[in-house]
C-alpha cells in the first residue's frame, strides 16, 4: 500500500504522492476582526509617535507602554519620551514595513503583528535636556520585531508592546529592536555598552528631573491594571 510511517502501531503519514494522509491537520486559524486590524495598522503609521508625530487622543488615559528593555511607561511619560526622541524627524523615511497582522484568539481586543524597521538617519535625534545626536546618514535595517496593541472598549490603545526581536541575527541593530535598535545602528549605543551597564544607566534616569525621556515610569504612577513590578530589563539578563 506504499511507504507509510508508523507511530505506536498506527499509520500516521503516507509517503505515496497523491495518497491522502492519515494524520489530520488543523486548518490555519483566521486572522480575526478586519476592522480591528485596520485600526492597529492606522495607529502604527499615523499616531504612535514613532513613525509620525504622536496623536494623544488615540491613547487611553490608563495607557501602558512596554518593551523588553523599556517600560512600563504611562501615557504622559510615553508622550514625553516620544517628543524627546522625535524618531520620525531623525529618520524622515522611517518605515515599519509591518506584516502578519492577526487578532489574538485568546483576546479579541489584542492585535499582534511584526515590523521590520528601515530608515536613514538624516536628522538630529533628541536625547533630552537640550541634547541631540547629529545626523550620520547611516541606514538602518532592523530585525523582525513582534508588536501588539490592546484596545479598550472605546477602541483607544490601552497597551502597546514593541521591540520583541524574533531573529536577532537579521539587520544591523545588534539584535536590538525599537528605539534601542535604531540607537545601536547609528552609534548612540556602541556595541561595547554591555547590558548590565545599560540597565544601570536606566536606573539613574529614575532620579533625573523632568524634561527628558524616561525608560520607566515611577511605580506609583503606573495604572493599577498593570500588575507586573518588573522595570526596564529586569529579569532579562
């Protein structure tokens, strides 16, 4: 009857071309609510503060931002940080090149997708307190990063997660995602800066006066619904 693989005494997969397999393969799950996906794509391109100026009205009042090495950030601190960096000014041609949008089957309010950032550093990158990193004209090729957005009942963004690199061997960001990846690619964060040292710098920013970007909000300011006590890259290294 042809060459058939046997598992536990039962045929599981036929090796004969054109012969049906004895193994049942589940169908690929649907991507989910198209309107929710469209809204996530619109926010990413036009309102996130990364690829274009931020649009505060898109963010819920109890908004939280989280990345693997930055966060949690409140709405106020996130907007201040985005206004400090002005990524969209430093990289005028920056593009997320998103793909793989899907609604989380376990949470109909959450949309997952990947980005692969590209852009050229042609403008000053804000560092806070009046400091700027001058243009280098270096091109950035980012690795694939997993993003997600959770919308509230009013379709405002309640949670934004970014920068979770899926393949650190792609691109020229040293395996980093989001803003840290851009900074690594243009030389703001040299490869010689070790993760432990970078975490100590982030902790020092907790004591910096207002006027620059933050890497994590004060614990007492973070919305109560966000229950994790981890800050920045705690537990990552």
